[in-house]
C-alpha cells in the first residue's frame, strides 16, 4: 500500500519514517525534485501545486493522498476527489483552513472563542481595525504565512501604512486581529478518523520567539480544568472543519484562565514532534492510521518531555556532524531534517528529551541543543 504525501519537507520525512514501521510505501510530490523526504523513497512527483495533470498522474500511483503542508492548492484536490481519488484532509477542508479569514469565520460560526478579527483591503481598513480593537493589532496574510512570515504586529497608528504595504506588496489579501494578552501559548494535536472518532493528545505549552516555536513543554504546567477546556475546544475546532487526519491546534490561555483559539493546521505540527518518543502513538503514525481507515492509536503520554527546535545559526551547507556532540546526552533524542542549506532562524532539526519531570527534560534538551553547531 502506498501513501502519497503532498509536500516533501521535514514533516513528510518523519511521516515516511513512521510509514516504514507500518510496512507502507510512500511517494512524495513537491515543486522541487530534491527534498528531505524525497530522498527516502523511490516514488516521486514534481510539479506545481495547481498542475492538475501532474497531480492526477501522481495520485494514480498511490492508494491515498495526504498533506504535509497547507500551501497545496485546494481546487485541484477538490477536482481529484470528485474523480474518486482518496485525499485526506480533503480539499474542501483545506480550503476552509488555508484562508485564515475563512478559518476564523468557520470557528466563530461553530461557537468557538477567537480574537476579534476583520478583513483588510486597504490602509484605511487596517487603521479602522486599530481604532476598533485598540492597538496593538496583528496584520496577517490570509494565505501562506508560517513561523511569523506573513505577520506583522502593529503597535500604533503610525505603523499601519508601512506594515500594510509590506505584507500586501505581492497582492496578498490581508486580515487584522486584535492582539491577545495571554498567560501562555498552548497547543493540542487532534486526530480524527473516517467515522468521526476523535482523540486529543495532551495539552502542551509552546514558547515562541519572533513568531518561531523554540520550546514545547509536554504536558503544559496548567490546572486540569484548563487542560480539559483546551482539549475540548481543540476537538470542537477540528470537528468544525470535518477533516480526517491529524491537526495542530494553537491556543492562547488568557490571564483569567479563558482559552481562545489562535490557528489550526491540517497536518502534523511542530508542537507534536514530542509524540514520537513520549506517546504510545506518534502524531505521524496516527495520521497514517486515520487516512487509511485503520484504528486510531493510543494518544497517552508515557513520560514528561520537552522538545527544543534546532534553528540555523549561519548560512551555508550543513552536515550531520554538526549534531554529533549532542548524541552523547542521555535521554536526548536528536532529529535532523536533511536540509542541504542552513540559514539563520531556519528549522534544521529538533531534540526531544524525556525526564522524570518537565523541568528535568528541559534541562536535558537545552543542554543537548547547546552542543549542536548548525
């Protein structure tokens, strides 16, 4: 049985590694011929995300298709599904999620808590959002933003025009959100099967710097009732989109203990990498189980864990030797993503450490990460 993965980055690489353990073949489709995941399989397709003919040829060699990123165009996937191709999450689910404005509208229609937001089509619209919500506000590209790319925090009215011009320079559609003052940023991985069965992994705390995730603490150090509320909201969010597969749900814990949704990703997520070592079933294996209509795996966490992202510190070629010193740290699990070129701030890998406590795991993970020279 062959699973076709749309996208060939590190998520597809780890998904392929999980597939091997289940006796599955994978095939990779990407816009570039040399990707981290494509080096792990003999079955590859190369083409544009909107090339229906190329996608059709790729799908013909696979039993099911799934996503490793949300930059795939939804329209060709909808067309393929109408032709009988099995794709999960579906193009219709993707269309609702990849447009951040429609994503927020879908969530609010389901009665879920989100920050105040509105579409922005001009500098005047952005200024109106600032006057309505109060500064700061967050301007966002509706499509394609990730790791802070495509976002701008606008602190005052005098910054509106520059931020709007920068984000809309390529003709991108924008939206504005009220800035959220929060106690913590949280995340929940949710897996949903064909029959609607849904399971939520433990709530984790994510530590962001410059809009890039640096640390994931699993489980989050929050009261049980707040964790239960976060899981409930995350599950309801996934159900609102009717998707099949694995979803990363980002949330804010407000200063008064309320939970507000930030964004949802229809794919494996950085905040779920800890599940490879720390949970009975990883997010990657559960994605495969879901799209193949197999029983979903146990999402129980076995030991406290902390994941630290390995971010590039220089521009140029990288080598596996750059992580060798970290391999000597007991209870630290090192993952390198196989990216040929590094650059400052680029996600090059991650380290997950297990410990008796989350604090113990964090000490191990941070120590191991300090020994890497990517």
